[in-house]
C-alpha cells in the first residue's frame, strides 16, 4: 500500500464503525494561551473532553498534523539521530466521547492492525498500566483482560505511571493507557532476544506505534482523583511509523514519505544517503525539518524571535547548522528543497502550493541571516580559542560556550567540534550549569498554578458580544490562578456581552455590577472555546445576580478598528494586487496592525491611495451585513476571504461591508461611517515577503491631525513666517554660508597660532626642536590635531610637539614626534601620553608617531606637558 492508501484505510475502517471523519486542525495553534502547536490528535477536542462543547458525533476519527518541538512533548533532540521521531508527523486517531470504552477500542485496534493490515500478531506487544500506590490505583486488569482475548500473556507487558498513565495537565482528565509496540527485527535477531525484553527500551526496531488512552478520572488541584462523568477514548497512531512497517522498512526515512527529500538533499550536497552515520544524521535532520518549517509558514507562523516564531526559527537553524557542519553547505540550501516537498505533499496540502513563493522567500532570508550569525560566531570562537592557546589553556570556559549557544545558536557539539580541531576542549560542568540556570528561569516564568473550578451553576456560556454590550448574568464557575506571584480569578458566566480575545481582536474590559458591589474585569481570554473573564478581586457574593457591562467607549473603538482592518485588507488587494494575503492582525481600542504578504516596500503613493480608498468607503457609510451560520461552502461561493491555517467549522460567520467580504468572528461597526477617519501611521517589514501596516482611526486619527497641526504652527512661530518651507530653506542656506565663514576664520586663526608657536619653539644643543604649548582658551581636539600636523609639515625632522589643551572642562594632552626621532631615540608617543595622562586623571594612547590622552583634571595640564618632555629625556 502507498502512504495515501494507508491513511485512507484507517479512516475507512473507523468510518465503518460509525465514526465521523473530521479534518485535521491547523498545526499552529492560535487563540490558546496554553499551547503553541498541536502536539497530539486530542488537542482540537479538548473543549469537548472538558465538557465545554457538545461533539457533533460521539465517535470521530481523523489524521492530525502534529509538531513536537516544545513544552510537554519535545522530540527535537532525537530527530535525525534516530529513525522514528519527527518534529512534524501525522497522528491517526479514533475518539469516543462518552460512547464506547475499553472493550471496543481494544478490539478495533487489533482488528485494524491484524485483520485489515495483516500485521503478524506474533510481532505485536501491548502494555497495560501496572497501578500506582500513591494514587490508590490497581493494575488496569480490565484492559489486560480484553487484550488477553487476542494475545498470549507474554505479549502483555506491565508499564509504569510514566509510560502508561496519561494526564492532560497538572489537573483535569486523565487515565491509564495501553501502547501497541511492534518488533520489526529479523527472524534471527528475534530468536536471540524476545521482543518483550526490548519494549520501551529505545530499540530502533522495536517501537511504539499506537497509544490508546482510557480517560476515566479527573485530577483535582490537591492531586486526588475523581471519576470522570463522561469517559473518553483517545487514540494516536504515528502515521510515518505505520507506513514504514507496512513498507517493510527499517527506518521511517526509507519510506516514500522521505525518499524524494533525501534524494534532493543528496543532489544538492553531493553526499549520498547511507554513506556515513554523520552525514546520514544531517540528511535526516534536514529532510525532517523542511517539512515542519514549510508547513508552519503555510499555516501562518513565520520564524521570529519570540514564542512560536522562535521555535520555528530554532528548527530552521538546526537544519542549517547540520547542513553547514556536516554537508558543507555554505550558502542557503533549505529553500531549494521546496519543490521536492511540494511534489510529494502539495496535492494533499494545497496551502503549500498556494504559498510556495512566500515560503521560499521567508526560508531563504532566514537562512542568509543565520549563516551571517554563524560566521560572526565562528570569528568569536576563533578569538576565544586564540586567547585560550595564548594562556596555555587546554580548555575554553563553559560560560563562553554557553554565550555562543545562547546568542549565536551554536549548539555545544559544534563548539566542541571546532575546539577539538584546535586541540582544545570545552569546560562542560560550567556549560551545563549555565544551561540548567536558563532552564530554571524559563520554568519559573511559565509556572501557573490553577485551583479547582468552583461550580455555582451548571451550563455553558452564551455569548451576545456581537449584539450587546450589556446583559444580566450569573456566575457559572470560578477559580483562582497564580502566576509569577500575582493572583487573579477566572470567571465563567452563563451569559456574556464581553468579547473574548480571538482572531487578533483583544478582549473587552468592563465590569460586573449589582446593588452591592462592582467587580472590574480587566481582560477576557478564550480557553478551550470558553470566554474566561479575568479579575483581581473575587465578588463577595458570587451567587448574586449581575449586570455585565462592557466598557463601551473601548469596545466601539475596537469595532471601528476591526472594520477598518477589513477595509484596509480590501484596499490593499485593490492597490497592490490579489497576492496580498492577511498574515496576522492586532485590533485594540487604540490602533490596528495588519501583516500581509507583499514582496516590496509599499510606496508613499500607494499608501496614500490605500488611505483614500478606505476613507472614501468610510464616507459612503456602508452598512454591516452580518451573515451568521452560513455553511462554509456557501461562504466560499460568496467570495469570502478565509485565512490559511485557520480552523473553521461547518458553519461560519461572514462579515460584509459592500464588496469587502470576510470570514470573521470579531466585533464590527454597524456602519463604516462610525470609523470616522483612517490614517496609516507606519509601514515596515516583518520578514521576507511580509509587510506590516499600523493605522489609527476615529478620535485617535483626529488627535494625530491636531498634533501635526500644532507642530506646524509652532515651527511657523519659531521661524516667524507663514511660509515655513521657504523660511526653513532660507535658514539652511544661511547656515551653510555661515559655516563656510567659520571655516575660513578658523583656518586663519590656525595659521596665526602656528606661526607663533613655531617662533616660540626651542632647539636643543643636539638640534632637536621642542614645540611646547599650553592653550588657555577652549580649543576643540580636532583643532589641536590639525595644528600638530601642520607643524609637522613645517618642521618635518627632529621635532617633538607637546600640547596641553582643554575643551568643556576636559583636559587633553597631544603628542607628535617626527619619524626620525621615534627611531633614533626609541620614543613612543602613545607610551608618553599614557604615563603623562595620570597627572590629568586620565588615560589614552596611540601610535609611536602621534597620540592623545584625555582626562578629568584640567589643573594638571601644565605638569602633564612637562612630564612628556621629562619622559622623552628632553
Ligand atoms: P515515543 O515514546 O516513541 O516518543 P510517545 O509515547 O511520545 O512515543 P504518544 O504521545 O503516545 O507517543 O503518541 C502517539 C503515537 O504517535 C505514538 O505511538 C507514535 O506512533 C507517534 N509519535 C509520537 N511521537 C512521535 C514523533 N516525534 N514522530 C513520529 N511519530 C510519533
Ligand atoms: Mg515521545
């Protein structure tokens, strides 16, 4: 079977068991503060498992794009070094939300693998949870008994809490799990060591392929377990691992999923896969990472220096670094692998094809930037190595290796490699200590302690944010949250007019009010599809009835900015072209920000054109047409703009203002006229091929005009002219003229001084000219230097100049020695001034021929000049 056929057979099998096939959620998670990337099939069902949302079907099946490079699941260091962990992979899964449980899940898993795929059960092993004393749980005998229908006892292995007890987080749904492992070693090897002995032992050919989780408990904040009201089956099978087994290969990379990429890397680098362990690892790393990078960018996550963007940047850098170190790539190469990737996956993932130009540009620019950083780092390391050698050390400090790692993206092995070539090693203990410190810092920053939900009423939240800014409500539940020593409370309401942050629009602020008290809501976030109201003070009587009041002024400002964002999007597509795709947005009451794909700077004229178009549509006062619950296909027929990497349901909301039609869940003005005025305040670049526009509307735009008017008025007053352009031009001309005069006067003065100084110079019996001068008036350093050089022209031989001067209360010693004197008397101007500068509380230095030194104490100038002569023996 081909990879595609295997994927389909899984979905078909579970469809025949009444499962609904649902699409993969995007790999990049938006609007969830707790998760950056989808790392398991269950992520998109979290709200169903937590009971916040009713499932469309109690049985579903899918294949999910996952990325395991951060947080709880981080396989990055394994990837490439082994042959079965990837950064990005597909996870096949089947779910039961309060429907079937262990018996069916186990039976179907067996039937699919053995009866449908014809895998020999002799090579399969299953694990069951052995129990845990601290949790008061005994062995999962129930699961073991169902497995025993299909497997002999020596294929059913006990596993500990770490491997066989799954938990959503510190609190929440959890339960035992069974993993299915497969032994793909040769007959002879199997005879020597039974597979059972190698399960969960990191053997590359005895690997886990499927995990079946039986969620039956809820863990509370105090650590105790209670039964889950609705039990859940959550399974995940690694698609790439399954394909490898069915293709009869020893490594995931030998399957048709990765072969075209490896071939392409081979052609670009001149290395052959299978040639040596080191180059093989590098080729696997690159083949794996290009998938993760390209898919993330297609999903809208660009490499950056924070959060999810930084994770992608690190993956990209890891790939570049392996290519650079082991495959001799000195120039960007990753982006050249895109055609091979698109050839392989473009059909199943049209977003790759649609955005291939952008993806290529972004990757290439990142590569270039990182290769520059690498070479800076290598220079730095060369210096560190030279210094260590000079000191006769055989090691470089762990701290230095850590700086290279942290700032220049040099992993330890690269630093070690380069050190090794120079006969040095890295002091590892210190490096590890620094690494540990950094990890702790990250951990402390991330620790969030959440208490148990306190339930007051049952039910789910109904939102009226699109229609109202005020409604009466009750609190359904609340809990305490602590982060970085700050305490706040999360409140869930039965009805809410508050908009919860999503799709770039920030959450509302406002109050919960009744006769007795007022509770300030400082933000509203969305967690697992539920609006969570944040406050620092818990109501005294949470059971009371409340009026929820949104801060209307801020809300209306946000609405105006959101609607303006749509008009901006539309105008950009008209002025620049339909290649403009939204790549991110931020809508707050104060301003709006819009990122979009476009390959050059937007010119000033284009900006003006866009502003004019938007303002014209504001004046046209176009009404909002709010289409709700539109089937997604109909919305697409309407021509609604959708975003890549965004998760849309079957029914969507379409926001229309005239010809601006977008899928959108945000709050909008009722008429475009409410925006008042639109002004773009900046245009910049965010990444290769991505531009950013920031703009303001309404009263903020009005204020900005007043500000500009005020500035102009003030300038006009200062210039005492109504025609400020003319006045400024005149001033600039006058200024240039004056400067020229000053320059001439200075030259004259210099000439006069020069003459006087030379006249005053003395000649020693040996014929050495000593030109000594302490200036009493303030003289700029450059002036003194010019003087010294001019004197050198008049007295080119046998001359020593020693000047003391000051400017702005800062003393300066200047010494100039003619070349012949430097040689014949072994003099060094730098050394002379350094020593003499001590008398003016300063320091300095320079060449043998010319040097200056500044200081702090002007009273020492005379003594310092004398010191120079004394030191020179004159
Ligand atoms: P492993 O111990 O091999 O890392 P896991 O226990 O982390 O696996 P689960 O979290 O149970 O795996 O995920 C379910 C399935 O997803 C696994 O059985 C495996 O087939 C697959 N899988 C997990 N991590 C990866 C990965 N990094 N690359 C490819 N497939 C993976
Ligand atoms: Mg794992």
